[in-house]
């Protein structure tokens, strides 16, 4: 370790409590040169190896993987069982089952970054796990759609915190240049959950769908035990009142209100109310306006902002965030609505449709792992972003050719192509974002990263649902539509269980109508994918950080080592 003089020690004390600073970032969008920033004191290679390979490190990693497994399993299993759940609860508002989870997770995500920065990582993870378990219990015990939606919203708050803190803690422990491999391991866990989620959802839908939620409770308990005993990271030492004063309550209030209004508008749009109605336009305009006000407040007035302006004021990071937004819209729409094709057009059971989506389940996670390995080996991230968007555009474009008579090889092969693209893009934009900002801002950058991803998932579910719903109203035979009286009824999931019992030729007409309606969804998503390709043009290939923020990481015993000259050793 290097020996510092007393004056150098004093200068270190002047570094802000929010974290140490890193090498200068790239110029801002306006072309201004960034202020020269100080470097993080380098840790020795021996310390780095010890931290990354020790017993506590791997136990923390196990806790993160179990938590990730919970969120991924819940995300991939519910959509398969949704037709059965909606029918059993005699409901119609299927979109809110997905939107409520997205609303809960999205609205709270910027807050989780601030809470983790001020109160420490461990308390936020524990609270998130408890909320996820509580929401799971409410969802499993739901006696009506409103109770199920409330449970999903609470699940979303917990699930959002889990995903956000997983990203943040990995950043605390592993330098960006080495992080690809470890994110790949998280991707492997996601792979297992994604692979077994759809068939589990289908199986529970045919036996007892409530266990689809109840199963989360013991798994959450395991995660809590690991977090409680092993997740011992450095924690800010301020008193409670000081911590509360540091929170950006105005900024958090603005973004929570803005997100809520926007998600409500998107959930109602084109389904419960027309897009042109005041019920949709008023909350949508208010939500988008408050979102803009949030960024203005963060840039000009916030003392410790939820979203520091430097996160979006450089071209590379901004391009990364836009790429995340577009990728999540496309991937969510495909994963959420492809089971509709399998069940409505191909007349597959929920279990079989869960197996049929294996083309995505078994390609997305390995592709994410391959991304991590290539970034670590070659120290670059731009080629992977290009490649991911090319495969996504081709794969989603091919989905537009699916019909009732399409062979198995077609819909499996198309999934493999877009699944690899989805997997690459799941993590690829994170590297340019983090490479272009200070290490001390990693928690805020990652919280915003997960926020954008969750926020855009809401757009994916809503846009896909709106397009599908409106197309079905035009394409379904009137004789079938008459079975669903009442304006505003969401017929997509309510209609599926009735299709196998229909007589010909009505059955074939309905199956063709679903395939044709979904084709419009895939066309829109393919167009979004092409737009996503152009976001990579705004990225620069920057050197990735070789160290982590020393204010965080594993707790270690303080050792005072005085040199002969009496100067303290750091």
C-alpha cells in the first residue's frame, strides 16, 4: 500500500460523502469539457482478488442470485397462467395484472438508489424482500381481481428494489472492467428461472394457480437468511436525522407521481377508454409533464439529486438509456404476447405454451452471459450493442410471418434469433452508461438504468395490449364478439379459454384473427428495434473503470499501520 503524507490524508477527507471520484468523463452534450476529477485510490491486486474470491463475497453473490431468481420466476410465469387466473377470478382487466407490478417497481426505483446511498445497501434489500413476500401472499390469497392487482403492486415495489440493489451491489464489489463475467453468472440464474417459469405457470394454472404466488414465500425466506448473515457492506455512519435530511424527497415525490399517472393512462388507453378521451389524455399529459419537471428539478435545485445531471448530460450515457428504453419495450411485448399466439392461434394448453417459449428462455440468458465474457475479454462494448440490435430487428421481423399454419421450426427458430438479440441487449447498454460517469455515481446510474428498463416494460405491455385489443375488435368475427358484451371489456385473455370449444368455421376464423392481430404487434416492435439500432451511433468506446468505489464494498477490520516516520498508512 502507498504511504501518504498528512496533507494528502487531509485532502482525502475533503472528498464528498457520496463517494470517491473517478477519471474525467467525456464531454457533455453541449461540448463542454468536464471538470477534472480525482481518481479513486487504487487497491492492491491482492486485495481485489481477496474481495472477489472470498467466502463472504460468494455468499453475498448467492443471496443476489436467489433474489434474482425470485424476480425472474415471477416475471416469466404469470403471463402463461394469466388466462386461467382471469377466468377463475371472473375478471376482465388483465392488463392491470402486469401493469400493477410494473407500476410498483418503476415508481419506487429512483428512490431505492437514494435510500441505498444514504442508509446502506443491506436495509433496502431486506425491506424489498419482505415487501415481495407480502405481495406474493396477497396475490396467492386473492379473492377478486382488485386484491390480485394490489398484491402485484406490492410485489412490484419489492421486486424493483431487488433488481436495483442487485445491480448496485455487484457494482460495489466488482470493477466495471471485470463485471461482465459476474453479470453472466446472474444471467445464468435468470436462465434457469426463465426456462422453468412458463411451464411452472402453465402447470399451476391447471392445478392451483395460487401456488404460483405462494411459492415465492419460502424462496424469499431463504434469500432473507443469506442477506441477513452475509450481506455486510460498508454503511454510512450519519445519524438518522441527517440521513433523512439528505433524502431528495421532492424529487422522489415528483417521479413517483409522474410514473403513477403515466402508467394509469397507458393501462386505460385504447382498452378501457379511447386514446383521445380525457381519462387517458389528462393523466398522460400530467405524467409526462411531471417527468420533465422532475429532470429540471434534479438538474437545477436538488442538493443530493436522485438522478444527478451528469447521468444524462453526456452522449454515451444518454444513448445507453434510450437503448435500454427501446429494448425493454420490444422484449417485454414479445415475451408477454407470444404465449397469446401459442394458446389462441395454435390452441396450446398453458403448460405447452410455456414449453413453446423455450426458444426465448434458453437463448436470452446464455446470450447475456456471452456478452459479459466478451466485454471482459476484449474491453469493448459497442460491437455487442450493434450485433444485439441487428439480431433483434431480424428476429422480431420474422415473427410477422407467423400464421396458424406456421411449422414448429419457424416459431422456434425466430425465437432463437430474437432471443439472442434480447440477451445481448439486456446488459450491453449498461457498460457505456457506467463507463461515462464517475464511480461515485454508480448507485444512482444503476437505479436509473433499472428504472428506465421497468418503465419501458410498462410501455411494452400497454402498447402491445392496445394494438392487440384494437386489432382483435376489427378482425374477430362478430358472432364471437357478441359473446363479450359491454364496451371496454378486455377480450384478449377472456376469449382464449373459449376458442377450443368453438365450432368450425368460427374456430378457424378466430384463430386467424389472433394471428393477424399479433402480426401488427410484431410489425410495430420490429420498427422500434430498427430505431434502437441507431442509438448505438451516439455511443463512444471509453475505457472502463478498473476499480470500485472504496466507500462501499465489504466491511473490513480497520488496521492502523504506522510507518517509522510516523505518517499514517492508508
